[in-house]
C-alpha cells in the first residue's frame, strides 16, 4: 500500500486495488471517525456523485475504507473552489474544512471531488444553515 498521509490525526493509505484506508488517531479520534462515517452515509443516501463511497467502517480500529476519488489537486482558483464546496449544500452537508488539500480530481469522468469529512456538518432538513462559510472556517467556531 502507498502511504498518502501520516499526521497526528490520521494515517491514510491507498491499496494497490485503489481503495483508500483511513485510520483516525489523536484528539477526538472516535468523534471524528463517527462523524465522517455519518456524513459519508448521508451523502451516499442522497446520491452525491463527487465524494468517496464508504465501503467499510471498523469502529474498533477507527478505520474506514472508501473508494478512491482521484488525485490531489495542486491549484484551483478560489472562486471555483468555493463553488465546488457549495455543491455539497443541496445534499445537506457543509464541509467545514474547505481547503485545497480536500479537493481531488477524478480522471475517469473529469470531475473535481471532495474528501475528508471528519469535520463536516449535516445541515438541518430544509436547506443550508445560516452562516455557511466556504472559507474553511467552521461556522460554529470549532478549531480544526
């Protein structure tokens, strides 16, 4: 497996068959794991086509396995990045970490995708919450 990310909060590896293995660690690992699983299931249930699909969630190891959404993107203008993150809101989610490191490009269909939903918020039914921010700063004041 290729190691993609190794930080205090997560270890991310991609297997040779393309699946992404993310192990949560560090502060609030269980909470972040639970949130990412909840958000990915929510997005899948609503048919969001530009996020990873959750294949497996192992709470005893704090590990998820997802589909691969392509390679990292090095540059995207700010307006397009804001538009991309705003595309989540009709699916009932605000990302809350709207940074370039969470944008990928899927060559198979030429689509920008979003990853890493551990800090995302599921919005109340009926539409986007007031105070939605595409800047990457959480609207509720949490520190990432």
